[in-house]
C-alpha cells in the first residue's frame, strides 16, 4: 500500500508526503547530510503508525509488508508488551496513533487496544482492508470514538479490486464502508495505482464520495514487498501515471469543499530526498516492537522490548543524521530497485 497521509492538521505535519510542488533535488556526487529534524523541542513524536500484526486475511499483489494468511511474525509483541507500549504512548501524550497491519482487525486484542487509546483521549485511525466491518464492529468503532477508519479500495469494480486484493471481495469491502457511514464513523479511502486499475481512478473517486468518505488518498505504488515479485503485472507506465494524475487534479477541483482528494506525484527518490531535510515527527512501529525511521527505508532506530519511548525518540532524531541513511537514498538514484531490500533491516 502507498503510505496514507494523516487525517488531522497536526498529524499531517507528522506524516504527510512531501509537497507535490517540490522539485527533485539534483543528483549529488556525495550524499547530502540530513537536516535537523526540527522536532528537538518535542518530548515525543506527533504520530505513531503501528503495524500491530503482519497477519492478514488477504494476499495483495502490492503489499509493502508482504502480509497474508499465516504471515504473522513469530516474535510479535505479547499482550503485556502491547499494552506497555500503549501506556508509554499515552503517558507521553502522543496525539495521533494509527493501527495498521497486516490487517489490524484480526489482532486478538484489537478492540481492547482501541478502547485503551480512545479512553485515554488519543486520536486513533484504523487502516483496514474493510473485510471485518460488520454492523457490530462498525457500531463499536463509533461508540469508542475512533478518529477515522481508512479503507483500502484499489479499484472501482469487482474485477480490478479482486485482481489486486487476492482472496478479497469488493462487494464485502463496499458494504463495510457503507456500514461505517451509517454508524457515523469518519471514512478515508486509500487507492494504490497499477497498470490494470489506473483507468478507474475517476470512478473510484466518485465511488468514495458516494460511500461517504471525507478524504481520498493516493500516490505512486512502491517497488517493495510483494510488488517486487509482481512488478511486471503492476507497474503503470509514465503515460498512464500522467493521465492518472491529470484526472486527480480535475477530481480535486470537482470535489473541493465536499471531499479532500489528496495525492502527490513525486517518485520515491524525490520523496526521500525531501524527508532527509524535513523528517516527519513520526515513528513506524513494527509488529515485533522494532521502530523504523520511515517505512520506505530499511533503518531501525529502536526496539520497544529494550528501550523506552524517550530513548527511541532520541535515537530517531540522531538516526536521520547517520550518513548511511543519506547514502542509501542517493544510491537509489543509480538503482531504484534497492527498495526491494527494505525488509533487510539495518540497525542504527
């Protein structure tokens, strides 16, 4: 999945992609040093994006995390460890948290985790494939007061959606989104483009609005995870991308004031060059408690099993200064397929 932008102003500062208008930096003979994070005055991140499990009911062709049935990490955090991390996040007043996966709703303590965050006044977003959005679950999410539920809907038709989301069911996901709307839960839609679904983008935006979404997010699909093995089936051409983004510009205007159509046209290299100079105040937490600098890089800056949030936050700020990070980003200029190694973690 392409990373989604945040749902709230402060969260957007932490997580949103680089501005679409930013120009690609020129290729450098030597890696440019990373800038200061600009968040040294913060005692904790503004946003924590937590992949609570790698288990998933689907086996999507493009999945960054290579999630799927039976794909839970062997060393995922225990219930005690999960709530110890949540306690730290809430005690440190981290304002925005998201639960993703895998599929977060298959986690055995999913609703207990949601309840804990919401009862402690955390603003929580759930990122789901939409297949567990029963009337009962939607009602419970509304009652607990989640800030938003983002549903991945990579197609405006059953044919394209089911092709992308192996084992998935378009009709089931759409029905789940309708139930969210009926329950009064704020809805976001995320869309990952491929060569076989880019032509449906206009219809997908229209469908999102019809289903009651207040935001629609998309960008370029990343060459990593499952996409490495399926790239020849997935990768849109540059001509397709040009038409895709032209349609999105038009749809953004069409729905102005009614639904936010958010997208960024940068490639990954330009995105990461921007992040080197402007790191977001965001931690990515993996199912086993490891913490990454950013999902699009292999660098690990902490481990909740061994370190406190304050220690990890300090590591994060130092990590962006590590020359290995800027070197990796510049090596992408020569070999864009280096992103295939994002799950070969490098400890800073």
